[in-house]
C-alpha cells in the first residue's frame, strides 16, 4: 500500500475517533486551485468506491497531504510554490472560492509555522500556492493523474 494511503487512513481514523470538545482537529480556510480541487474530488470519489468508505471527505485528503508535506524541505517547498504560481500567472482566477477543511492541530500549527518560514525567506504570498503544491504532490503519491 502506498505511503499516501497510510496517511489517508491515519487522517480518517483521527477524524472518526475525535471526541467532541477536544481539540485534536481544527478548521482552516484554504483556497485550492480549480484543477487541484477537481483532481482531489476525482480521487476521493474513486477511493470511496474502491475502498468502500462512503464517508471519505476532502478534509481527510487535505490533512493527509499536509502530513505528507511536512517532511519536505522548506526551500524546496518555496521553490515549488513559486513555480506553481508562475504556472498559473495570467490565468483568470484559477482558484476556487475559499473553503474550510478540518485538519489536525499539528498540521494547522505547521501551516502557521510555514507562514513564519515564508516571511524569513522573503517569500510572502506563497502560502496558498505551497498548500496547492503539497496537495498536488500528495495526489501524485496516490497515483492520481496530474492536475496539469
């Protein structure tokens, strides 16, 4: 089983075992690229049928992707986020409306830390692109077709 599916299983398990009132998960507002969001939805629908898990949610994939992305080198993430931004430069708003995804507190904290890392690297404005790069790479890990 690819590592990506192990991360998805972990995210799903954490979500299903969450106790109301405990802060193991939190909602975070993110804006996904339209093609990345479409690829995520297609993968989720395929996996629902293949795995027989009818209540898989986009949040499970986003959370698993962030866990996957946390192992990447910051400089590499910045370079890939900048390349992703360049790839979509000039397109008519290639992003969906912001959406709330429920993710683990550890991943939420990591995203906050990444804002600081981007500030230190003078790469402000790449945070959303970085999230899309991570999700795109994670979907590739699952064997999903590229969003491009």
